[in-house]
């Protein structure tokens, strides 16, 4: 089980519960991920893995429990404060990237900083630096023309540009072939370690889960330690 760092570190979920009508999806879930560490959650479709991520993002309000990122409590905030905390402390990588295909990679990555009022030059310089580190071309090529692996590494860069305390990833390699999957996974876990960002990954891929510092299965609404090397 992961150790418990001070509240100011990484991601901390305590006593999280959520149900829809009479179906319990999350039951008293506890999870702590320290800066630079990673946790992978596997489990069958419909088990509540993505629901857990949506609770952390504040898109679903849990019935009980608390969530903190970077020492800042996210549960119980008013919508405006929650949106601000989300931008500051959380990054998200979706399975299909959710990028704007007509924009260049640099424009896609810089967008969160620009929307938050950052200087244009600084935002693009930071975006280009991240893309170069992730081996993604950042010229005038539209993002929609990139390979699947390049698009997903662009999504990783976009999620990291605001230097979040916590990075969430929902099946980040699920739509990729083997070679692209390995490269995206290598970069995702490396960047979070180096940047001291807590990483929470939801995946069906046991080879991805095995890369994480801590691995869990979500079974019958409860989070339990996973057996390494087994498929979800």
C-alpha cells in the first residue's frame, strides 16, 4: 500500500463514496500518490474507474469523502473556485487526446496557459520545450496530421504545461499500436517522475499498470492491491 505523505504532497483521496440510484460505484475509497510516484487502477469496464477520475476532476460530486491535490482540498468548493483549482493543480490525458486537429501541436499545448492569461511568448516557448522533450514536431503541421503516438504525446505535453500537482490519465495508450504505446508510456511515466507530479492512470493494459509505483484493481466498488503482471 502507498505510504501517506503530508497533505501538501501529490494526490490524496480519503473515504470516497459514490452511487447512482441503488448501484454503488465507489465505496470508501482511499488512495494516496506522492509526488513523482504513480498509481495504476485496472478493473472491468463499468467498475467505476473513470468515475473515480471524474470525481477527482470535480465533474462528478461524490456522496462522501475528500480529495486533495497539491495540498489543496478540491471537494466542497464552489464552481468558480473548483475550476480555478482544477486548472492549477490537475492535468488530464484522455484516451483519444481530445486535441483540436486544426491547430498545430504548439498551439494545442500552449492553449491552457493562454486561456489562463499567460504571456503569449512564454506560453509558446514552454509548449515548444515540452514538445521537443517528448519528441513531437512543433512546426506548422496541423495536429490532425500527426501519428497517433505523436498526438498522444502532444496531449501529455498539454496536460503538463501548467505544472500540475497531479496528472490523471484515462486509458492513455488504449488507442495506440504496440510501438506507439510503449513510447507514450515511457514518456508519460518519465515526465511525471522528473517533474515530481503524482500520476493516476486508469488502464485495461497490465503492461502499463506494471510500470506504476503502485497498482490497484477496482472490484465491487472497492480499491484493492493488484497482482502484478495480471490482465485486467
